[in-house]
C-alpha cells in the first residue's frame, strides 16, 4: 500500500502538466489549474483508499507540492517538445511587444542592449534549432516555483474543503 501513496498527485499532476500547455488554459494555469489539481489529488486519494477521515494540513501540503512539481516537470517537457517540433512558441510571437516594453523601461541603454541581445539569442536559437537552453531552464525554474506555491495553497484549501464536506456527511 505504501507504493501507491502518491499515485493520485502524480496522475493529476501529469494531467495538469498537459493542460498547462493548452493555449487558453495556459493563462490560468498557475492560479487556477494547479490549485484545483491539488484539490482533486486529495479527493481522488480519499476515494481510492475509501478513507474519509479528517485530513491533516501536512497531507495537503505534501500532495499539493507533489502535484505542482509533477505538473511543472511535465508542462515544461511538453512545452519543450512542442517548441522543438514547431521551432516557435509564445516567446517568439510576443517578441515584438516585448521589445517595445523593454525600450520603455527606465534603465540605462547598456542594460537594455544586453537584455535585448540575450533575448534575441534565445529567439534565434528557437527559430533555428527549436531549442534554447536558457529558455528551457528559465521556464522550468518558473514552473517549479509557481506550481509548487500554488499547489501547496490548493492542497491546504483542499484539506479544509474536504474536511468540512466530510463532517457534514
């Protein structure tokens, strides 16, 4: 039974990772998708084990973290794969608007040029090779941090909802 302890957060995290690359859902990924996924992993675990006793906050934190980390890894992997195949992504499409935004920043010209050169290199790597190490690592770091935080929050809220729902039954 110990081997199946984290099956539901892994499965739901995988599904959330896939959904996090869908264009419309992507914009709500960290704020809505990941907390809901953490809640679902707790709910599925209760149903699978047929154990509706009071949940501890610790379990919600752990399930939320595992769900968030799983979604981060798979979301990054699938984004990487699609970028590799299509040799384009959201950053390539948004680059002209990003240039305008960077030019409006109140920083010195040398810093702007350095940032533009860095981003230009990333865009060029993606367009020619379909891969940029800097883009992939920054996407992974962003996903790991945000999905972990929102997964933990979703797990804590999920514990509270499930505990109140189970007390009413």
